[in-house]
């Protein structure tokens, strides 16, 4: 159910405009927004899964790859246009890498920041999946 969602875009000689609305383009209520920036070349962020958090990621500037893993299969989504977003349901392992220079990853989340919602160890993730706990 991880999917790329095309956002509205208004092309204009004065500059383009796109937008998102919660419960519409973003299929959940937004509780938190954060962004990742100034990523040094070769670095990777967000290697973890969430028990309950759904996310929506937009490459506001530049580009990067989001690799999503359900414990059996991996899928790579390349984001490099500001009018596409990637929806990631809860319970999927994901990491973000291959950041271009000056890229900006904007992330909308369905929960407030709750450290206990993170699963940060891949073996723990596989265990929880096989137990049906996530
Ligand atoms: P972390 O989730 O570990 O980054 P990554 O997505 O690359 O795995 O977050 C890095 C630090 O930022 C960590 O100390 C927790 C803090 N943080 C918050 O306080 N609030 C937030 O909403 C987020 C996403 C992170």
C-alpha cells in the first residue's frame, strides 16, 4: 500500500505552486511535520520502521531514494520532483539514501514524536513481523 501520490500543481510564469491537504492528498491527519536537510554525500537517514506512524514524504528540493522493505521484498522509490509524495503506511522498514546536493526531504507524520513507536533494529523488525505483532 506504499504509493506515490501526484500532488496538484499550478504552473505559472511567475513560478509554480503545489499544495497538500490532510485527509485528502495525504491520507491521514497530520500531527507532525519535520524535514531533513544538509545531508552530507553518501549518508543515509531513517533506517527504521514505525509501529503506528504513517508518513508522507516529499522531495521539496533535489532528490533522494526511499527504500521500503516489508521483511520479504524491497521497493525503491526515487523522489526528485516537489509535486510527488510517497505515502508509507505503518509497519514498514524504510531508509532514505542517495541524497542529492542541497536536497530537502519534507516528512508529514500521523503521530507526535514518540520514541517507543520506532523499531530501530532490523532483526527486531523481522521478529515482530513473523510474530504478527506489527
Ligand atoms: P531520527 O528519527 O533518529 O532520524 P532518522 O530519521 O534519520 O532515523 O531522529 C534524529 C533525532 O531527532 C533523534 O534524536 C530524535 C529527534 N527527533 C525529534 O525530536 N522529533 C522528531 O519528530 C524527529 C523525526 C526526530
